[in-house]
C-alpha cells in the first residue's frame, strides 16, 4: 500500500493558480472524496447483503437469474433479490464517480502519480465486480467472499491517498516529512493493518453469517471462531501499538498539527472499532454490528492512509521549514 510518487517535474505540471486549465483543485478533491466515500459505502451495502441472507438473491452473474438481467418474480424472495440487485447497481454509481475523477484530473493535466491513482481506482472497480460475480457462482464460499472484500480496502486506501495528493502542487518535488524511523513505523502499521483485515475475513468466514440463508455453514472456514477472534484481536493490538508509537514520535519530533490531528482521529476510530468487535464477541455477532464493523474498517483504512500520506508531501520552502520532523 505505497505511493507511486514521481520525482520528475512534468512539462505540463499544474499549479494551484486560477490560470491553470481544467477543473479546479477544489472540484477534483470533492470528486475524490465522493470516490472515497463510495468505495467505503459499497462495502457496507455488501455487508447488508450478507446479514440479510441476500447473497444469492441473484443466483448467477452477470445476469441476476438465468436468462434475466433483472430480478424475476418468484425466483427468490423479493427482498433478497432487491437487496442483492441494488448492491450490484451501486457498482455503476461507483464507476461513474471514478470516471468523473479520471476526466477531471486528465483535463487539469495533473502529474502522473495522480493519473495512476485514478486509473487504478477505475480498473479496481471493474475487477471487484468480476470477483463479486465469481463469489456468487461459487455459492459464497468464505474464501471467495474474503477475496471480494480485501481489494475494496486497497481501493479505499488508494482513494484516500488520491484525496491527499490532489492538494499538492504538481511542480514541487516530494519531501520526506517524517523522520526515517517514523516512516518505517507507518509502513509497519500499514502491514499490521493488512493482517488485521485478513484475520477479520477469516473470523467472518468461521461465523454464522454466510451471506445466504440457503447456504448455512456449508463452505465456511472450519476453525474455532473464538480462537480466530482472539487471533484477530491480537493483530489489532499490534496495529494499535504501531500507530501509538508513530503518534509518540510525531509529538517528540514536533510534527505539524494536521499530522497529529489525523493520528489522534485514527486512534479514536481504532478504539470505536475495538468496541464494536468486543460487542460482536460477547453478544454472538448481532446482525447490526456487521455493517457497523465493516464501515469502521473503511474509516480506519482511510485515516491510516491519510497519516501515511503525511510522511511524504510536496511542500513550499516555507512549509518545509515548519513541517519536517526532527530526526
């Protein structure tokens, strides 16, 4: 989950003056924020599909049912068809936003890094649609559903980086704001977060919510769910420890206020996510907790990406003096 920052200054670099052609930076960032919200939201609607048992409301792909692109009366419960088909339609909304972002940054002649993020976001949506269809064809096997969820978190990370990078002038060279040890710890935190997400999908795979009432526990991960939950929690504590270590070093190195505020928001969001997880464990995974847990996953990933992005910025000389942390 890294940057693809190019250090060369392109001939058509965009500055932040009103004279530059194409959509304004403000509009580009609004579109990028919409993309970020949409990337996270579609994971929540996917979790609603899971907890309502609507995963096979449309039992094939790309059609909803054999010979029909749309729901068919009597083929499955109407509510299940509506929920699953509605979730599929949201993919087109998400794709539309991604296309709007791509057109905006292309017209504004933004640097290569930003173009790459916008292209990867769009292609990732297409890939996710295919993976989702394959998971339906595989009758929602736990590992197929896990593979469907994890790329969504990568796309949330990319959308968050895109939002941050859009605010930076294209003609300036990137500067490493964080000291090497802080930068290393942000990478450790990102890797730890990846492990948290993977163990989270395994915990879900061992749980009772398969995604369709007709599937039941068939094809679920055959491990003790309590043990899996403890492993998941342990990985979360490692991630939290890495994040707190980053925060301590940011204060010790007198980092800028934006980076520290981002870090504290992240710590609070991790705490909220922990509370939801504890409720799930102690109350037998109530249905309402799953969309909440999934939503908070996107929030945590986004703020982790924001904090990571603070470590490498394109800064004016004045900003460099005020922002770079001590070694």
